[in-house]
């Protein structure tokens, strides 16, 4: 089994859940680093993975999606300076724990995860996607699992429709129709989540909808005729949105010779990082226990 971690979700969670009064000797906050370290240690302890990669986001304004649609994620603020500094330390921590860390200025963490899942699926290895972002459910195929580690929730590929209303393969189409306010993707005006779900329970995907728009009139939603009109008027918008919501599965990646095999922790590097962050003994003991378990 391959574990693929959506790092930014857990870095942000730590940053906003742990007070920024946790600082290093120079007064810089290290709350995100501390929380992320605890998360990774717990994950390694619970999962005991043999193969794992941790994907970070570096493309908030430089993603290829911004070239396609400049307003993409324009509603988001850049990370505060003290958090940006901690992201670098979180990547150092990841490597010191013996894990592969990956990031790209052109592609997002979702794309990196999708690419690795596809590559290793072709080698016969299923994936566990460790995230809280339901958008990544689109990566799942038979044998894969969505693991919301913090929420203690696992969703198998076969359970996606029950959890989210549409199949894993339809997540990108659902977001293209309903829009995604988090990423500033408008979707089709007037088509909300309920209507998008109803459409995709009748049609396989966006292409099938537009191949026979008249069948939309048979979908059990209020104002089906109006929905059909809106879909027809916003055809280009729908397909543009899907080019943004669909993950890219061919990210060029520079992997180490050992691939994604989990290595031994570099205790010297960890001690140096924890010294810089002015951490006490708690995390150090947890890492040592992890290595000897």
C-alpha cells in the first residue's frame, strides 16, 4: 500500500489550532511545525507504511490553472510570513523522518498525488490518500482509500458515492457544474450541489450531459427546463471549470533512486531542527519510540 499525504491541509490545521505563542528562541512561531510533526509521527506509528510520499503546495499563484483561468484561487490570501517560514521547516522535517517530500511551482499537491497514485497503480500498488479535502476523492479507484486522519474517517472507493453523492470518477464533473467557492471556480450559474448531484446520478459525466441536453428535462429537479437552458448557455464555462477541477496525472517528478520507500529517521537532522525550533523533549521521545517500536 502506498500512502500519499496532502501536507498543506495538516500544516494549515496545525497553524490555526495551536496558539502562535509557541515560538522558537528568536520569537518566531513554530506552532505549525509542532502540530505537523505530531501528525506525521502519529501517522507513521499507526500506518507503519513501507511506501509514502508527502506532497506540498507551492503553486498558489503560479499553477498552470492560473494560466487557464487567472481568477483561480484569487480569493485566497497568501500564507502569512510566519507560516511560509514554517512550511520550509515542515519539508525539512519530512525529509528528516525518512520520507519523500515533493512540490512544484506549476502543479498542485493534488496533481502530484494523482500522478503517483496512477504510476503505482500500474505497478500493482493501491493508494491511501491522507487528506481532508474531498476533491481528492476523484483520485480513488478500486482498492484505494480516502483517509481523513484527523477526523478518524476512512472512505473506500466503493463508498464515495454514499459519502459525497457522486462516484469518485464524477467528483471533477460535480465541481465543474456546482462550482467550487474555495478555489474561486464559478461553475454553471444556477446549478447548485443538489442539481449537480441529480444530473450525475442520471448521466455518467459532463460529456454525456452535453451529448444529449434534452434528457436533462427528465432529471427530477425543480425547473429542469431552466437548468437545461443554463447548461446550454454556459457550455464553455462548464468545460473550462472541469479543466480546473480535474487533477493532472502526468506531473514530471524527480524521485530518489529508492522510489517512495520509507527510510530510517535522520536523528541528527531531527535533533538540529528541534533545537532550532526550541522544542522540548516530548516530540524527541515520540520519534525515538517510533524508531524502536
